[in-house]
C-alpha cells in the first residue's frame, strides 16, 4: 500500500472524504447499520474523528438509517415465516440496533403479518413431513423445538404445529377421496 492509500497519512478532511466514499461503496451493495459501518471504518484504519464525521454526513443525507433498516429486516423475516420475533430481535441487536428500536420494529412487523402466519404454517407442515421419530409425539416435539430454536414462542410453535397437522389431515383425506 502506498502512502496515499493509508488513511492515517491523510489530513482529517481527506480522511473524512475517503471514509464517506467507503460508506457509499458498502451501502451500494446492501444496507448496513451505523455500528457495522463504524466497525468497517475502524478496520480500514480511519481515525475516529473522520469516521464519526463521515457517518454523520451519511445519516444527514439519509443513507444510513438504523430504524428503517430494522423495519425492513423485521418485515422480511416476519413474511417468510421461518424466523420468529425473538430471533429477529436478537439479530437486530447483534447488528448494533438499539434494543428499543429492535423491539418496536419486530413488534410492528409481526403484528399484522397474515402472510407470515400462512408461511409459518407451511413451514411447520414441511418440518412435520420431514420430522424423524418413532412416534407422532416425537415428531411433534421435534417440530416444536425446531420452531422455538428459530425464535418462536412455545405457544406460537404449538399453534403452528396444530394448524400444520390439520392441513396434513385435510391433504390426506383429499388424497384418499381421489383413489
């Protein structure tokens, strides 16, 4: 690396411009939280002052917005039906989003997600079909544990399992009637 590429050899204004360019490059690929960007700037050797100034400018221009990103991540996961509120909230906090913001985004995303409910039942049905176990009780236990491991509460996991079992019974009756 030559001397011009080393951020620590530049003056503060040049470092800030260079740090802002790195932020633009990173968010050009995907959205990042402020914490993720601050970490990336630190790993690249930018001074704390330059990193703070570049992040401040990015926030002022609306390029970095942790609340917006939290809402987007929460909505995508709520719709998929494969990740529960606890998993989503933990993921958001791990990305550096404040706990209150993560909780609000998660609550809002999972509140009225009919699509998410439908996809959760589909996912539970697929898990139930694939579950290994000697008895139906063992299979149900595996499905519930799998859903809880993905961040769903016990009550949600049991409800999804019950709906999945009903869906499979209806499907099996339909197959029997066609024969």
